[in-house]
C-alpha cells in the first residue's frame, strides 16, 4: 500500500541474501506496522473511524499528498485501537511480520497517549503489549523492546501524560523515550523537561527530528532533549557543522528511505541524502518506519540501501551489525544476534 519508491533492478541481486539476513529494526511504529488485513478487520469493528474496510481500498487511503496528510491518515488509523484486545492483536501481528523477515530484535515506537485517550487504561494497555511481547519471543523468537513517544501534534498535555506513563507505569521492556508527529509548529525545546525526567529514570532519548524541516530541529533534539539517536535526521546533510557534530559524537541516524519518498520530504530516491551522510562518516541505520502504510518492508529497505550505498553482501552484513551495535538491546541479545549474523555472512562467503 501507499506511495512507493522505484527500486533499481540492481537490488534484486541481493534479495535472497537480505531475506535470510538476521536483522535489528530500530525505527518502526506500532500502529504504522499494522497489516492491511488487520486494519480492515479493525475498521469493520469500528466503522465510524472512516477507515476503509477493504484491503484494496486501503491502497488509495494510504497514498499521501504530503506529510500533513500522512499524519491525518495515521491518526484515523490510530482511532481503530479502542480495546486492550485490539492492542494485543495488533502487537502480536506486528511481531509476526518482523519475525517473517528474520528480524531478531526490534525497538517498536508506541504512542500510549492516543490509546488512553480512546478509553484504554494505561494499565490495560501495558498488560496487552507485554502479553504480546512475551508470546512473540516464545513463539517467534523475536525480542521486542518499547519506545514511548510523545505525539507532538497533541501538545504539552500529551507530553505530561506520556512521561508519566513511561516513568510510573512503564514495563521493564521500555528502553526509550521519543517524540513523533509533525515537526512544523512543534518546537523540540518545549519538551525538554519531559525528556529530562525520562532520562533521569534511565530511558534513552530517541526523538524524531530533521525529517520534514531543516537541521535546526536536529540541533534542538541534541541540545534540548539529549538525543542519543535521531529518528530520520536526513536534513543534517544540509549543515556541515551538524554532520561534523554527529560524526564526532557518534550519534546514529535512523533512516527510512521509502518513508521519506511516501511523505514527499524527498522527491526522488536517487536524491536521498543517505549516501552523502554515510560517506561523511555519520552512523546510519536502515529502518521501515510505517511499512504497510508505505508499501514497504525492512527487507525492501535493505535492498534500497544496497543500491543507494553500493553495498555488497559484506556491506549488508555490516549495515545489519551497525543496527545491533547502536540498539538498546541487552548485552546477551546483542552478542547472540551478532554471532548469528557473523555465521550467516561467513556461510554466504563460503557458498560463493
């Protein structure tokens, strides 16, 4: 579904290798990962949301004119989650989609504020996602961790609530605190107290910035929010001083090429700044963001990255390893996936 980006035929050379590559996903949204079939089923349960109930109709629904339109559609989809059972269903099916791509570890961005506003108590929300997480690790072998994010369009009230959910109700599997939604008209600095409280509680700072506006939002994320990784961050390419700062301080970017095309913040895939950033020494990871909405998968994003970054199989292994290295996974999980990845890469070399 959604507005997709053309991929050159060159990437198909690595598609089989990518399909088997053990991976970590660092920037993927909970609601944005809902399968078309899941969305259609939830839409049938809640027809007043205005979301199409047929999978084919969802293709047009998820074609975006610009970033603001994407936010409108995203929020309509969020409104389908009205019960703990809805949350549990979505969460487990997201895990199934990740596991099918050999994602071994994922940090899933959650927005509990929108669900609580729909009438789900935070305790029930937490129980639903944790039940799905435990079942997914047991059944599917995928390790999930959570990032709670502030929906920036909902203002300071949402930030107050989200940091309270994180600090006072967050499960042990909560590892990060973020900021999503539109950047235009939503200055990062206003959320500094919320990020300070989250960081004091031991959570990592991972706000979105530099996606649909310029480099200044990235500077604000770094200086005001203490960002350890930046969601998107592609606008950094326009500011050499910022690029140098990211390189010096080893601040990784969570880049999702198809997302940037679908929301029209990058016009053409060949103009995407990921290579400029990588060649300058910035740590880049490749992620899927809201994959069904954008008609993509993490495997497809790796194929696009192979093309844009001119990666061979060794480069793809290194890209996957980078995501593991800069994740907030427990040390034993990092070691286990790293060993699996090294073995997979070595087998591929031997098979040549």
